[in-house]
C-alpha cells in the first residue's frame, strides 16, 4: 500500500459501481489466464497430431498400429488411425478457435473496463500485470 505525499489528499472516491468494475476486471484477468493455458495446451496437442500424421503417412496402409482410445491401446490399420486423427484435429481446431474467440471477447471487455477505470482514477490505479 502506498501512502500519499504529505499534504496531498485523495480526491477520488471509490463507489460501489467502481468496486464492481475493479472486481470484474480481476475476474476477467483470471478467466483469460486460464483460457490462455487451455489454448496453449490445445495448440501444442494440435502440433503433436500434425507431427504424428506426417509420420503415419510413411507407414504401409495395411500395417496395424497401436492407437490410444481412452486408457487403452487398440490395434488399428493405418488408414483407420488417419481417419481418427483427422477427426481429432478437427475437434482441436474448433476448440482452438473457440478459445481464441473467448480470449478476444475478454480482451475487448478488459479494454473497456481499463478505459473507464483509468478515466476516473488516472495513475491512482494500476491495471497492468
């Protein structure tokens, strides 16, 4: 907590509405952080699937390979695995785009709140990470 210099008074009063905006800002930051973690995880998983797809293209189509379904591994033909990987990639693509849109929406809300709070409190409030 920082004290004001001697002789200077705090002229800005924090209203209930202001406090709700500050709390909302904090909640949105937390939500964005957790969404970013999920987004990065999905993006990494997509890269792994892309690499796996490239490697599996080199395998003979009639060869049976282990494919993980849930907690177990099942022997499937290369062509079946490629189909499943394609579906997994489509699912990850949709999750990634959904995360991106949610993060963009949160960024817009944060920018709006930041603008309102800085307009009222100026340098008396710090909304940067």
